[in-house]
């Protein structure tokens, strides 16, 4: 993971459940590929933190990992904190950041 990107407890729990689901449903390779996509996105976010659109609040931003998954993050002074991972097929109105 990128040293400038930290993951909140909530995002860590989200990621664990997503990877467990992918592994159980589609195999280890699918989970590993998803983790690779997330890691690449974290490097992109670290390089260009304001390139991704703001989400409802001034300080929260949304980056799309793939068509099924988004990552919500906040830019801090010296780091970027991942707040949550979100299944894009769920109702976004139920997201509580």
C-alpha cells in the first residue's frame, strides 16, 4: 500500500468483507486482482489527490476502483485517509460518512 495513504478501521473492515466475498464466490485470483486495482488506485490518489470528484461534503472524495466498487477518501495534511469502500450497486443514499 502507498505510504501516504492510510485506511480507517471502517474501510479496513469493508475491504476485509469485500475480499472474503470475492474469494468465496470467485476464487483467490479475483480477490487478488481486486486488491491490485485498489493498490493502483491508492498510488493514483496519492499522486493526484484532487483529481477525483468531491462527494457531498467539501473534504470527502470518491474514486471508482472498478464498475462494482468505489473508494471514499479524505485529504489530510500529510496523508490521505481512506474512509470507506462501497459497492456501487447499493443505494448511495445509505452511505454514512
